[in-house]
């Protein structure tokens, strides 16, 4: 029989907000887990407070690897 599929990678964390400026960049895509499904995309950074352009938000962290699939029965 086929093994079970791996678990999905966890979501990337939110980007840190910009100090007074544009919205944060979107998070990076999660890495693919070994034989698991790909990680979900990172959450977008929170927008900065005011309309002045300043530091952009940092990127969200990568999603964690999915857990490997279990081997099939022999």
C-alpha cells in the first residue's frame, strides 16, 4: 500500500510592521517538507502606521518543513 502523505508545513510568521511606511513585504513561501505537502505561504507583513514612506516591513519567516510521509506497508 502507499504510505500516508506527510503533514503540511506550518505557516510562516507575520512580517514585522514598517516604522512609518508602506505595507510589509509578503512572507516567503514555506519550504517543501520531505515527502510532505508544501508549506503554506507566509502571512503578509502588517502595514506601517502613517502615510510617510519609510522602512518597509520585514519578510515573513519561511513556513516549517512538512513531516515526512510514513512508509507504505510491505
